[in-house]
C-alpha cells in the first residue's frame, strides 16, 4: 500500500501512530485461540483486553468503570464537572481468526487522543468518554450491539436468555464475568448528557486505497435486511426424469441467487450477498427436493433497499411459477440505515482540511455501534484506509502513517469541536 506524503505528517512524524500500533499489537496477543486472533464477548480474552484497555484509560487521565454490559467506560471530565460528553470508541471483540484493527483501532486511537489532551493539561467545554464495547460482532450469542443498544435504551431484556453454541445463556455469561445482568436494562443514557458519538474505524473496503487517501468521512451507515429462503421442489431420479418435467429446487434456487446479484447490480447504492447455500439430503444422482439459502442486502438508503426487496421477491415469484416450485422466505434481521450528523461530518471535513488532507465522503456498508447509538445522539465516523479493503481476516493491514493521521485528526477535532454543532 502506498504511503501518504502529506505536509502535516512530515512535520510531526508518526509519534501518535507508532504508539497506537504498538498497543494494537498488544491487544492482538489477547486471544481465546492461540495462533489465531479470536476474542469473543465475555470470554477470558475479552476480560484480559478489557483490563488492559482500562489501564490505558487510567494512564490517559480518565476515570474508569465497567458497565453491566461489559463495556469499558473511561471518562475525562470537561472544564466543568458533569458537562455533557462526547462519546468516542469502538469494540474490542472480534470475529474468529480476525485481523487486529477492526474495532480496536477506534478504541486505542480514542485513548491516544484523550492522552494528548491530558498531557497538555487541557479540558474541553465538554467531557470526553471513551467506550470499549464488547459485543459488536455478534459472534458468540445470536444478538449484537449489546453495549451500544443498552446505552441507547434499546436493549431487549429477553436477549438475556439467548444461548451460545455451548448452551450458556447471556445472563449466565454476564454473571460469570462479574456483572449484573439485570443492570443492562438500566444503562440508558439521557440524551441531554451526550453530545454525540464519534468512531474511528478501518474502512473494510477498497475506496480509500484506490484514491490514495489515508482517511475518509462517513456519511451514513447502511441498513441491512437478512432473509432465509427455502425452495421446495420434487425429488426424482437423475437419470429417468426428463428435463422438461423436473421441479428442481436447486436449479430454481440458482436462478433466484442470480436474481439477487442482478437486482443489486442495478443500483449503485445496493449490495447483496447469498452467503450460504444448502441442499438438504442431497445426493449426486437425485434431483433436489429442497434448497435453502440466505440473503443479506444493504443500502445507505432505506427506500432503495425496500424497492430492491420488492423487485427481488417479484422475480422469485416468477421463477417459482415457471419452474413449478414453491418458496418461503423468513426475515431474521432488519436494521434501518442511519445518517451521520451533518455537524459532525462538517467538523471532520474541517479537521481534514487543517491537516492538509483531501476530503472524501463515503457510506459504510458494514454495521457499527453507531447504528444503535443513533437512537441516542448524533453520530460521526472517520474511516482509515486498509490494504486491499480486506477485513475480518488476519490479512487486515493499515500503515503507521495512516494511524498517525487518524489520531491527529481526532485530536484536532477535540480541540476545535463546537458543542453546538453536534
């Protein structure tokens, strides 16, 4: 990946970036699976990472607490006690066999920014809180965004009874972690106490690298819908049923999957993925009686996503009728898109200008804690270029120069942010 050559970087070196990258290396060693980076919510590795992050927060002058949802909260008071807080941060849980920057970059960069204020003896006209969430990825339990949903007052108490693959409930896991499960529902913040939420995150896409930019300004977080689809046909002998008389569930599903791709390709604001395909009880010499697949469709425009789904299922109807099969769809996840606050977008853009960086606005196709926190406060995001756009992989990579620019941009924002603009 080509390294940026900005005047701002040349004059200050990469002190902040070097410190950020060193801490990310430390966190990458805290894993549930030796040899891989896997850190699941409420696991021993999560506990170790939370303790380490809390220690760094204390070094940066913050008062540290652990809330009932497992979020590490570091508060740096403003120029008057009890001032509304600007929330910074991200998550410290990972997918299995993860990269070392997804989530943790935002936590460590936020701590570095607050440390810079503390070292200079500065207090802002607002408090700063750094949040290290523990359940953004949703890998261990069939829930996600537990910590951010709780702060936004959107946590569903029924989620405490959901279980992981070993039959351990979220309630029991929280208790074993030393937390009060019943306290999760009491974590909701008052909107008057929060200015906004700002997150630094790797792009998880190739746009910034393609345009040779170290950082980008997120305009919206895409909404997503997920469906499971079951196609029912009729089993038959592979050698004796003529092609024109078949009710082949696999062939029908294949055409439906291509329809998913076609609908998404027709709109630049859409992406759609069929991530799993299954032919239950399938055999090499049997016409498929049933096929199952999943759909994930995303857009930063809720109306565009709704139109695409209507178009898609109309195509499915036609395919099923023509091929003599039936299908059933089940929606198992729905999250509306949220727009980043214009005031925070403008503040990030102004900060980029002060650092001599060309501004680039772009949406986030991945979900983040901001999806939940948007119900509480204005949100903003800074993307950091990552090599090849690769994420959720050990091949995830950023440069120390880009980490430094992101950290200095966040420090600049804290210096210049007008609370009234949030």
